[in-house]
C-alpha cells in the first residue's frame, strides 16, 4: 500500500514538473494556467455538467476495456466500436422516426447501438480466434473501416438534402433526444448508464463465475482449458461485453450530445479510455475518478486559448505526460521490488 501511494505521488510530481516546464517555455504563468483549468471544468454547475457529459462515454468505454484486459486482450478497436454504436443508433432513429413512439424508438436505438458495437468487437475477436490475427492489428484496422463507414454515410446515403457537409446528418427532432437536467446539458439517462456500467462490471467481475473464469483464462489459458474452460468462448464474451459498452457510448453521443451523426462522433474517447484504463492499473476501482480527471482536462482546457492565448492541446500534453509518468513510476516500483527480493 505504501509503495502504491509513493508511485502515485511520484507520478503526480513528474506530471506537475513537466507541465510547469512546458508552460514556462511558452511564457505562460503556470499557477494561473492551472487555476484556469480547474475553474474551467469545475467552476460552476453548468461546467460540471459538461465535464460529466465527457465522463459518461469515457467511463463506459473504460468499463468495457476492463473485461478485455482481464482476459489478456488489448482491445484497441474500442474507438471503432463507439462509432458503430453511433451508426446503429442513427440507423434505428432514421428508420423509425414518425412510425414508432419516441420512447420505444430511443430504446430500440440503444439496443441497435449496443448490438452493433458488440458485433464490431466480435469481428476482432473472431479474427483473433479463427484467423490468428492479433487483436491489436485487427482493432486498428477495424477503426479505420469504421471511420470510413461513417464518412461514407454522412456524405452518401444519409447526407443532408442538397449538399453534404462535415456538420453531419440532419438533426433528429427534439422528441428523439435524451432528456437533460434543468441545470445543465447532461442527460440523467446517460449518467445512469455510466453508473450502471460501473455497478454491473463490479458485480460481474467480483461476484459471478463469469468474472472468476475471465480471470482464470487471462491468467493461464492452457491451464483453464485443461480445467474445462473454453478460452475462445470467454475471449469472445469479453470482446462482446466491451463492444456493447462502447456501442452504448456511441448511442449517447448521438442521442444526448450531438443529436445527429457527425464525422467525429467518437471524439477520440475510445483512445482516451485506453489511457484511463492503463492509469487505473487495469482495475475498475480507480476508473471513475481518473475518467473524471481526464474529462475535466478536456473541458477546462477550452479556457486556455481565451485567457492566456495558449493552445487547448495543452490538455493532450498533460494526458500524455500522465501516462508516461505513471509508467515510469510503476517501472521504478517493480525495479525496486526486485532489488529488495
């Protein structure tokens, strides 16, 4: 416990020192920049709502990644699974608008997004189990295909009447939007989905045989096979669970945030969720606060160009520095433990 606390403090110190150095090189006052980041993300109720709007898809994707990391898979394709979830929801809303009651149609859109996200993830799983393709390369390839599909739809079959544009498809009517709280642009349904995903993942991994078997297969697939556990079946199950949660994140981006399909519908939350999961040490417990930290960085960094003429990409520098610092601290901790053994 003491070693873990030291690693966290060491990583935080490295990130703070590195970011301060970058700010000094650009001629910006570090204290004022950090204060702007905090005020810009948590300075009011409406800003907190925007942070939670980013926190929801990050948490959903990170929860899904916990399943695949638990069984020893690198699900790099989570970005494409978010996109396909958004495509599935858009297809359902376009097909059922005017024919199906809005509440029922939104539920069908969620189901379509989850199924399409899970199916896209299963494609990488099948390539791994049946074709021997490493899941990292399969996931990256499927990400490019997913991005191509969404661009083709926006500029092709689903383009706006008259002319297609990067602004996306025609917005859905307000009755097909998820409702928001009165105090900010945050949907209680979306927030409930993220909290539900955390609870479901904790229950599945900690209280059921599925979680135990995933851990067993991830720890030693050959031993698990000898004990009667089919590794391929649990590998595909983990991929489907991860893809389903990423697909739900895509649904929320369509129905609660943008209210239409846009080219950048995933907002790179899939890739960012990978960093969240790595920083969490592939454990569920730290996922929620780390996702909140990254969501705050994303929202708060918008203030930097306006107040200090700094580029908002500084949040990306802090995110990258955080990952490198944690990896350095963990590596140092492992080296220290070996020397003491």
